[in-house]
C-alpha cells in the first residue's frame, strides 16, 4: 500500500492510494486541480478504480467530473453526503469495507463538518480525515449542515483507533502535514475536549 499526499493550491490535500501488487488506485478528493494526481496515475501506469469524496465542499470535489470522464471510475461518498455531490455513482455506509486490490479501505461516517463526512482507514494504518480532523484542530462546524454534537462524537470515534495510525488531513493547517493519532491525542485541543460544549468553545 502506498499513499501519496498531493498539495493543491494554498492548503488543500488530495490523496492517491494505491495497491502496490495490482496497480489499482483510488483518488481521495480530486479537489480543484487533479492534474498532478492524473500525472502520477499515468506515470505509474495505475488503474484508477475509485474517486472517494470525504465531503461535498467544492474545494474537494471540483475535479470529480474530469477525472471520471478520463478513467470511467466510480465516484464514492456517504449516502447523506451524496445529495450534495452531483456526480456520485456509489454510496457507502459506516463500517463498510471496500477492497482496492489487496488494500483494505474501511469507511467511518464522521458527520460534524457536513452531515455525511467520511474518513477512510487504509489497511488499519492510515486515516484520511478530510475536514473532520486536522493536525491540531478539527473542521468548522458553523457551515451548512455542521454540528458541534456530531463533531464531538466523530472525534471520539477517531480517538478509539490505535495510536500508531497516521492522520492525513484534508488541509495543511498544522505545523506538520501529517502526524500519528497518538501525538494528536496528546496535542490536538479538539481531541482533548471532554464534551460537545467544550468543543464548541475551542473549535
Ligand atoms: Fe470542507
């Protein structure tokens, strides 16, 4: 398994997840410019099977159509989030597992930033968190469909994962572009919050 973190514009992150053995790949959040990801797919002779959207915001989904037209791949989102993304072809639910060649992707439904935010646990080792969890912070809850209560519960769900899991966020808002969940459990104020009310005061 290989995960490539791709910076787009000022601070967005897109991710190319690939199965080394089979060359199958998934593009998580094509964002506003998928050119670098498409170049990596071409140079690596990869087969793009899925686009996965962590959530509906335009800075994560704008290039969905161009990538799908090029590769004919499915576009995956959670069922509640799919109403806000025009070109979703397949929905997934909490706990569902999808195989990408030999790579095991488990979906976690993590609402709070949007109603159907998704995180992806890849081979039990890496968690792609979209705008749910950033390094040192969590996503905004004051936009349409956001909720402090749901965000708090989603953060608890993430906290239940092992410390060794690497967190790969949807934006580069922290001092480092990725980190272990163990470090974030100690340092991220939003993971340290003990209630939704406390979270609403600091997030
Ligand atoms: Fe967002």
